[in-house]
C-alpha cells in the first residue's frame, strides 16, 4: 500500500478517530513515530484506524489472497529444484517403476521433487491444492460481490480487476499444470494447441508462434515456465495491489444495519482487531492447505508417466477451473465447416473460444449492463440483500447453473463410471440440461426471493412469534408476537432504515412501505424508465407496495457531510 | 515389493499343484474318459483327476447356461476352445457364475476356491484347448517396462492409476485393484468383453509378465501422496477443494465472524 496514492476518498467520512484499546494506544504511539519520520502527515495512524465492517462473507476474498501468498512461497521452493528443459534424460532417481526410462528433464526433475527432495512432495501438493483453492476462493468471492451488488458504482473498476484476476488465474494454473511434462500435461497442451489451430485465418500462425513450431516442439515448456513464474504472477501481483488499493480508497461496503448509512463505515478498526483476525485467518488457510497437501494426494505424476504422444489415460481431465471448457467441448456436437480447402472446426471453435469469449465479456461489462437496465447511476456503499433484487439474483443463479452443467459435463466419464450410468446418457443429459436448467433456475430463484421478501415483511409488520400462548376472554388461543428489535428491523429494511422516522419502535407499523434497497434507491426513480426498473427490482410482497411513499421525494445524496452514527 | 513377491510365491505353489494334479489326473482319466468327446484333441495322458473334478463342478454350477457339453445355449456362449485362461479370468474374479440382467458381468466375491478354479479350467481346457497361463511366476517381469507397456496398452481404458473408466453405452473397464496376478495375466490372454485380446504375438510372455508385475505394484504398493481419492485424477481433486477446502474455510469464517 503506497503512501502517495492514498487519500481518504471523497465519498465517505465518519471513521472513528481516537483509538481506545490498549493495543490501539501502543500502536498509535509508534504510528506517530513513523509519521514523524516518513510522511509528516498522520497517514499511518489514519491507516491503522481504518475501519472494516464485519461480515463473514467479506473474508472470502482474503482466502484468495492468502492462497496466493502460499502459492508464491511454495512455488519459490519448487523453482529451486525444477528444471524446465525438454532435454532427454534417463531416469535414475528412487522411484522404481521409472528406473531407466527415457524422459524429459522437466519430468525427471518433477519426479525428483516428489521422491528425492526433502519436503518436495509436500510442497508440490500444497502448491497444487493452493492453486485449486485460489481459483475456488476467487469464484466464491465473486459470487459474494455479485449477489450483494458490491460491483456497483463506484466499484466497477474493482469488479473488472477481479474478473481479470480470475482469467489470469486460469492461465497461470494451466501453465503450471503443463510444467511437470507428464502425460496429463501433454494431453492438455495438445488440446490447447488444437484450440489455437481452430481459430480461423490466424490459428496456425498463433499456434506456431506460441509453441515455436509444430506441436509439441521443444520450446513450449521453457516458455510456459517463464510465463508461470514471472509474467503472470507479476501481473497478478500488480492487479491484486490495485484491487486492494481500490478497496482502501473506496472503503469497504457494508450491509444495512443500525447506524449504517451510505456515508459511513461501521466495523472493527484495522488495528488491532481486524489485523489480528486477518492474521489468524492466514494461518487457518495455511492449515487447511497443509492438511490437504499432507493427507490428500494430488496430481500423482508418477502414475501418469512421461508425456508420450501415443498414450492417453482414461479420465484425463484438466484442473477444475478449466473443466467447464472441457465440458462445453464434450457437449458440442461434431460440426465442421469445409470451405475453399479450409476446415473450420466449429466443434472446438465454438465451445472453447467463442463461448468463453462471450461469457468473459459479459462478465466484465455486467456492472454497466445492469446500470443501463435499471437506470441506476448512483453510488452504493450499502449492499443489497440478494432477495431484495430478485432479477439480479436470478440471473446469477441462472449463470451458475449453466456453469455447473458445463463443469459436470467435463467430468461426465468419471460420473458415468462411479454412478454406473452410460456416458452417452450423461452427454445427452448435459445437452438438454444446459438449455433447460438455467431458465428453470432463474424462475425458481425469483420465486424464492419473493417468498423471502414476504416473510421479512411478515416479521416487520407482525413481529416475532414469542412462544407465549394466551387465551382470550372469548376462549380463542393466540400466540403473542413481540415487535422485532430495532437493529434487526433496520437490517431488513435496507438503505432507508437510516431515515429518522424509522428509528425506534414507533416505526413499527408504518404502513404503505415497500422495504428494501430497491425502493430506497431514489435516483433511479428519477432516471430509469419505470417499466425496466420495475422488472429488475420487481417485488411481489404483500399489497403494501402499491402506495407511493411520501418521503420518496427527497433523494438521498451520495456525497459526504453526514457524521457517522456509531451505535 | 514384499507383497508382490509373496504373491508370486503363492502363485508358483499353485502352479506346482496344478502340474501335480494334471499328472495324477492323467492316469485316472486313462480309465475314465468322458464319452461325448467329439472335440477331444488332448492325448489321454494330459487328462486328469482335475478334469473329472472340474467336470462335476461344471455340471452343477455352469451347465445350466453353458450347456451340458459346453456347447452353449440360451443362457451363455459355448466354452469349447476358450481355454483355461478364460476360466481363470471369469471364475477367479467372481464374474462367473453370472447373475442375469447386467450390461456387463461385474466382478463379485468368487464362488470357487483357487483349486476349484483350476479344476474347472482343466476340464474346459480338456475340451477344445485354448490359451493357458504360462508356467512359473507371473510377476517376474521388468517393472519399468511393465509400466511403459501398461500406459501404452491399458491406461486408455483402465486409467493410468488403474482406477478404471467408462466406455460407451454403459460399458466400463473395471478398476484393477482387486485383480490377482493370475486374473491380470488371464485378462490379457482372454480379452473379455470390449477388452482387446493380447495374444503372444502382440505382447510376448515376458511383456505380459512385466505388465502383470507393474499392475500388481501400482495397485497394491500404496501411493506416496496420502489418500489417493480413488485415483480418478482432477475431478475428485476439484470436488475435494470445494467440499473440504472452501467448505471448511467458510465454516471457519463464520466462526471468526461470530467472534467479532
Ligand atoms: C496464481 C498463482 C499460481 C498458480 C495458480 C499455480 C499453479 C500451479 C500448478 C497447478 C502447478 C502444477 C503442480 C504439480 O502438480 O506439479 C504448478 C507448478 C509449478 N509452479 Fe505454480 N502456480 C502459481 C504460482 C507460482 C509461482 C509464483 C511460482 C514460482 C515463484 C510457481 C512455481 C511453480 C513451479 C516451479 C512448478 C513446477 C513444479 C513441478 O513440476 O513439480 N508457481 N503451479
């Protein structure tokens, strides 16, 4: 985090200033010491006092960060022993079934790491598990950001950086998977080669450029090595830095709740509370990865053997984060176009180049797409609860369903084998599922959102069931309800919860209110065509939506100026 | 390695037993030869008591499907000329006797002891000949050569880790872990179902013995990296990272989140 770029953003104010804990005071002292030497401003102290909101889902991104740190550490250890050379050698290490076999130096050194380097196998396994976890945590982090609307203005750039990080992670993982030069590596590279060839006009040229000639050639491993340990990690590191600086600058989003407004952040201070938590969390991530690396075998390259173009193993799959592309290729029927002596293999081009190209583009532009549709051009620092924006949530679940069908199809032979069904049937099921399940998921998700909204409404208007049964004079039994406690009510009501008139028990029973951020986002009311907006934030909760809300006429400002309201 | 050599000891003991039985049986059958032996090609001396025992076992356990004279029928194909290896493969792996109704006869708990398998094999061998297991240890080949040959000839169906895999239309290549060296060797000679037959001119006896040794090593020697996740490769690895990795970390974040 560099000092020069930091500035408290223009958008938010309202962080508590003076540290009150003992540790906080100690740090404040040394921060002042640092500030005296370094910046002359109170930058360090302000930074340490920075506030982060608490919610478990905000830690998912940290899993990705810590996995990356572990990748750097274990990867560096591997570079001490790995030799990215395609030179042929005769294996003389300690794994008996390979004794005397001719193989590339890259494969031999990977075997040495596994059998003859102290801690080598553990490091390889932790490295590979960390790679899988890195990608998985990026994906769940992305889900969190998507479903809570955290990508909205002013955080679109960070969304784009996130998507780029995910794509680079796929590239990096694929390069790493290719380094050991075993049978799976070679099978994967061969597929990558034919994907490049499938691109019309420039395909052959691109493939030859990347591979330094006809596949497999003897340049690719060395090139991938440079890409894997230098180029891509460098870019990833730079993007992560930018990503975190933007989080710092824009400040973290928060869910609605007592005292929380668009203009403040309520949570723990960076130091000591948040730092202690985050530091502890690093070791938890490391612990999980070490346990996986120690107890669960991953990528047993000694079983696959050195790459040999005449061999292929059943169950040759890419790592999970590439599995969806394998799946799309398996589902695609075998079409080709033959024109003027050229063959365009649509069966590779469409599923492996066009489809991911379109999907990644859609992902990158999604924040702008959404604001275009809703007409919402405002700043958002309070997160949406997924149920309050049914259409976005449904679009998200629909996309995940599409992705999962592809991912499962990528492993259809294993599924067929383990569950004793026919592979052919799994392929048909995948083809149908790919088109039928996503719309179904869309409709169902929307319904679930409405149902949840309705139950919220219920709680807001009728209170919580207390468990006390009372008998009325008339003889009727009723269960007493108690009004929801204010904090919970504020959490349910979203952005507008902060309105003074809703604070306090008297707010209970204010009728004619549609709750939730969708309706609190007043700038939209003015800009978006009502119909489109209605579609996106459609709300089917009880009849109370119909009445227009009087206070809607004073649009909430996004600018600063509001003092914080710590609870 | 010790498990493998112990296994091969046991096998050579069986080999000796088989030889002894054949000799004794040869004398016996000189006096008691089966009558309906249109396809009899063996000299009388190789007939045996094993053949007689085998015939009894066959009549009670197998003839309902394969016919009283091995000629086959509605329930199963003819066994004339399939050879002893086919019997070892089918019966020692528990596939025979068959339970009706499956796409492919699955491996089951074997119903016959190894000695009985040899008797059945001797009987069926006596009716039309066919491939037999070679004498001597089946696992004294070269481990590294076996590995190379296995990856070239077998891994495309059985998976490089021996985990097995799906073939088209509900057929599958089974996992190799339960197969004894005899069954491994016999499988190559016999070529059951969609598995190709590897005759001695495709893979020499020494090569088949090397493969048998490698497969035994691969499936029995244990893996250095911890739990092998069924050896299905990246698919279970991905599953584990989501269920165990992300799963446990989400639980931990919830836990930490609660101690805010
Ligand atoms: C986002 C970051 C990274 C990802 C996703 C990643 C992924 C992978 C994967 C999947 C492998 C194959 C592992 C195996 O089973 O052998 C691998 C191998 C390797 N990685 Fe990484 N890696 C990353 C960062 C790094 C870094 C920063 C370095 C070095 C500084 C590094 C060095 C290596 C080396 C030397 C190998 C070859 C190991 C072998 O063949 O045994 N990696 N990587």
